[in-house]
């Protein structure tokens, strides 16, 4: 694999399709090949800064499409630096850089490649962190879904927002949409950029049950409970990975008193 990595250019659509772990390995391999053998000993922000320095050093030699991918990777790496930074000022600075580079990439990028979805999704998340008006954040997250309709993470972010402010009607709209389009349809075999299992597994049903209870949609909540039980039986190998609250709910389903519990508002 090492020899193969030396021959790959990280700034191509094919390389991006391999996912973030492979991209980091490609860049690190290129740095080592060019004499930066100490990159392997760095960690955290310093290592990621090395990746950005590598990209900056190549800008004069790139064609138009490669230059476009530089913006994508800078957005990704600055966002990674923000997540690893312990200083608030640096964290915000890196987030600003990430947002600017993602937006620059989206302005010129065409098509439906995964990098466009991921960029648009992260734009929405970063806008939310910077307290942009919700209408702008929502528009960004919906645009992400339009780019790649088999990815459910951006819609899940909408559900998280609406449940956090107890807007159960809007939460229900997107939760219902998620069950129809994403539940039990994890695209991990076709996608590489941070596919979130909770946007596709039993947690989707768990969330919908909570929303239905708040709206007094008892019949639908009961039906979804039954669906959740079937899911657990069919995916028992995944069950240990599911969050503890969901495990507790499913345990309750084995009780003969489930109907009584269902009609007791929580």
C-alpha cells in the first residue's frame, strides 16, 4: 500500500472518494517522500498544520480543479484543528478559516460528489456554531441533503435543533422524513466522509417515539415501538453499539405493561 500511496495525488476526486483517513495518509506519505520525515512524530494541531503547509506549498503548481480541492481540504483540516484546539480564540479562528474555505469550494464546485455534500453540511454546522440566523443554517442543511439525498446527517441536525427548542411539530416533519428515507439505509458502503450511524439506526426510531409522545401521537408512538423491537431483533449484532437510553427503552418493550407505559405521558 505504501508504494501505491506514493503514486496517488491527494488532490483528485478519486483520492477524496477514499475518505479522510486515506487523504491524511496520502499527504503524510508525500511529505515523507519530500524529506519531512518528522511529520509522523507530530500529533494534534501541529500535525494538521503540517498538512495545511503541504497544501500551501503546492498552490503554484496546481491546475484549476486541484486548486479547488485545496479549498476543500483546508476547510476540513482547519475544522479538525478547531476541534483539537484548547484555546477559545484559536478555535474560533480555525472555525472561521474552515467556513471560508468550504464556502469558497462550494462556490465553484459542481456535481454531486461527496465532497460537496460534506462541505455544505459542515457550512451549516459552522454557521450554527457562529449563531447565524436559523433560517440561514436551515437552508444550508437542506442544501446538503439536496446534494446527496442518501445522506441523513444534515436532516438529523435539523431534528436535533427542533427537539432542543421543543418545536415538536417541525421535529416531527423531519423525523418522519428520516424514517422514510434513511432508517436502516446506512450508506457506509458507498460513502466515506463521516457517515453517522445514528442517522440511520434504531436511534432514528427512538427519537421519533419521543417526538410522537410530546405531540400525543400515541398510536404512531406504539407502532414505532414495535418497529424498534423488530429492528433490535434483526440487528442484535449492532445492539451493543446503540446508546444506553435506547437499550433501556427496548428492555421496557419486553414488559407486558408496554401499553400502559405508552399512554403515560413522559
